[in-house]
């Protein structure tokens, strides 16, 4: 079964936003392990940031703080494979005055004029990999909470008079910069992958799928950017039984199984609260990767309606694959069974081509892989989405729902984009409807991990569930 086009997911009342993509991530930056983030405070001719000093201090914390921040989040989920840092000085520029009225929220002109103004002030485009535009929201009238180019390097973050910003929206939009689509859920009755799977809302397993910013990225998302490599990702080429360790857990071991499924891939992982991540995501989960595009994976859910996000008292593993669960595709002679599932380890057997898997796991080792590990070039490089091109990045955004900044509708992925000329760019972002749960992080990250095998703190995990 192939994933249906994202156009089938969006409701009839679509909202289209034309944006430019000037300033896409530099091609030469794709192989750099450091991602330089530049934040620019922007004033319009008729609308200015009321207290630039207070906002600057808040942005330093939101983007670059040693505790709960954008850079601490991505430094943690990448396991030190890529680091995120302030581009110059403290990473905050401005306020920059641009010759543009706020009304209309012209994202293309905001982008172009701000980049030009920064260059005049000695901040050229080659000094940063990501540019985040922060501007007063009131008169601009943007009908989205935040916006980001898919596979590019630009984010638009309107702020209210109080200067508050949704951290879930910020993490989510940078996820679009790294090439990720919105992360959906596939209902597959009885685990049958061959037919009958239907898309049913979002996965709640990543900030790209309503998981909030306390959720880590999924293993397919990590694979997309080569943030899960070597012994951590087992590319299965023959029947075998494997032991999985938690995706963000301490110690060594296999974190994800990457299994062939016709033209698609099937990725299996174990999640458990580790460090500041995944306090509300537990258990074994599987994802379908359409056409091998790891940025567009979807959660496979064999239950009729389970979803830990839908009930305040639901356990964190309500939609996980329990021991004894089988995922099957008769036509492709595939069977994946969760043999054991615990907090620290899970045992998963994989039967390919009708050959039964051995009964015992070999500490995460199995038969020879069917192909070498993906390289950065295959993954699109650190921080760039596969297929992105300079000047043609699609943009995707988070839209306010019901006037509440912590709840948002989020646009469809770039696959639904339609050409439209705006400010010299050829882009269109299309809005779709689903609610992003935004959470506050309750534990701090003090420094990037040097590797995924380094120890993580387990403190601050006692209170992770919030009212919905």
C-alpha cells in the first residue's frame, strides 16, 4: 500500500499563502556539522517591537539558552552528530527597520528586505545557515502562528506584545527546514500492511506530528538527516531476531531496524523517556517510509482507535506495539513480530521472503545488511531536506486555532504545493488542519551530547502529562 497524497488529508477549506524562498540553506553548508542560527528582530514602518531589550533577552533563552531552547533540543536529538549554535555573537540581530507596512504579512518581502538590511549591517547570508525572522504580529495579521521553508533555512515567527513564543511551533518550523513533512498516523487493522491502512490524524510521536516539543524526533526523521548511523541503525537484509535499545537511551546497541517493504521501507524503534525527551512516548513503534523517503514516514497503528494523546489518563504506550503484535504483508512475504517489549530493551523478529526468523536475539546483531548505511549525501545533508533546491523551497506553517497560541493548525507538506509567483519566488504553502499539542519542557539540557551512547540525565521526569 502506498501513502495517499497529502492533498487527500486537507479539509475543503484550504488557506493558501504565497512566500518566497530566497536565502535557502547554502549548498556548501550541507556537510558542515555545525548549523549556525541567526535571529533577526524586524520593525515595520507602521508597527514596531515595543520593548526590543526584553524581547532580545527572551529570544536568547528561546533559541540559544543552556536550558530549554531550540538549540538544546536539536543538539540533544542529534546526539552530537550536528550542533546548533548562534551565528554571530549572541545570535540576535536588530531590530532591523524595513521599508514595508505590516498589513498583509508579506513573507517574501519581509525575508528579502531583512536579508538586505542585515547584509548592510555586516551580517552577510554566508554567515548563517538558518535565518529566523521575528516581528510584531498585531498589525501584520498573519493567519498562521509560524512558518518555515521545507528543506530551506528560513522561519517566520510573529510575536505578540508580550513577546511570548510557542516553543513547539519553533521546533516544528525548524523541522520543516530539515526537510520533514507533517507526521501522520496509518490505521492498519490487525497489523495488515498489504491493504486497508488508512490515514487517521497525526502520530503524536514527533513535534512534526502533534507530539509537542518534549517529544524526540522519530527514527526515520533521524535517518533522513544521517543523525542515526553506524551500529545504531540496522538495515535488515534477511530474516533475523534483534534486540532494540531505546532511541534516546544511554549505552550502545541498535536503535532502529530498517526493513525492506517493496518500494517502501519499514522502520521499527523503541521509545522510552531519556534525558529531556520522550516522557510521554513509550514502547515499540513502527513507521512506513514511502518510496524510501524518510522525511515522509507515517506511524503504523494496528489498533482500532488507540492514541495516547486523546485521553488525559491514557498510558504513554497506549498505541505502542505490545509483545505478541505482528505486522504482516502477505504479498511481500513479510512478518515483523514484537517478541518482548520493556522499558530498557525490546526483542523484534523479522521474517523476510517467507523465511522464519530464528527464535533468539543476538544482542541486536543479525544477518548481513542488504545495502550500506545511508550517507549524508543520500540523506540530503545535515539540516537540508532531500530534493530541496535553492530558490524553490516550499514553506509550511503553524496556524493559530481558536485564538490560542498553544494550539495550532499546521499546513500540508510540500507535496501539495502549487506554483504561484510572489516577490520573485515561485512557492505556495497550503494549510491543512490538525492540532499540535504544545508542551512545556520540565527538565533542562546543560550541554550537547558527544554521542548517542553518552549518559543522559533521568531527573525531572515525574510530571510530563498535561491537561489537553
